[in-house]
């Protein structure tokens, strides 16, 4: 028995629609390793931005300890020193920092709610922490975003109020203690965008 044209059209439509709907609503899974080096930029999510990249970030505000050094993720404008303008890598959920010659020198420290995003370098090697993922660029955005503990919407850029006037990246700043040097109301929400580095 021959099927009518309308019946065939309906059958094909029903077969195709779920696939196309699934493709349009399926998000890309977060990834724990990227095949390229990158830098980070903080894109303001509460006010208009001057560009689609955001404010460049660097490893700034060094603290030297015996045999090691601590760095804090800061805006380039508040820490404009070339030696700290590292490229970064995401490997198995851990963030690595590379010096200008390409040597792996630092690792991101454990990201803790209410605290700045820090990095540790040590002559003995610093531990890597599986806590980061790259999330595919949202609709209307050019770059993927960096998430910690599965969240990419908990980053803030905060003026620290210290003598050097640093602007630093904090995670889940709303849970900062009253002893923090940061005034929470002075912070603003950002997305950390992953900007590929071209060598």
C-alpha cells in the first residue's frame, strides 16, 4: 500500500525534529585539558565592556617565601610587569603557568571561596589541583570561559585597597570573611575568558 505524500512528510518531520532540537539544545561538555596555551581576561558581566575580550590578567603581586613564590591573579593595569605576563595551560583539570621562555614554573593553588586566585612556584615543584574546566563559549561570546569546581559565574574582580592598588580575581567573594582586605561591594562579577596564545 502506497503512503500519501502528507503521511511521508509528517513521518520525516517527526524523525528529523528531535535530532535538530537535540543539536540546538545540547551544550558542549566542559573539558579538563586544552591543546593550546592561553591567557585569561576578565569580562565584566554587570556593565558594558570596551571590547569583547575583557581586561587582561597576569600573575602579579609576588610574595617570596623560602624556596617558593606566591602570585595572585591581577589585572595587567595594576601589575604591568612583563616577567609576570605568563601564558597558561589547562592539563587534567590543573592550571599551569609558563614563563616567557616557555618553562613550566607555577601551578594554580586550590581555589577557595572568598579568596583570591593564587599560584605557587617552588624549586621542589608545587602540587597540581584538579579543579578547573574550560566551558565552551556561550551564545554571543567569542571565547570559552574558565570554571573552578564546575562554576564559571562565581569570579569577581576586586580592588584590594592595599598600597599598590591591585585589582585581583576572587572566587565566590560573597563568602569572604569580615577579616578580608576586600570590600565586597566594591567588587564586580566577571567571566574569566580563555584567550588562545599564538606563538
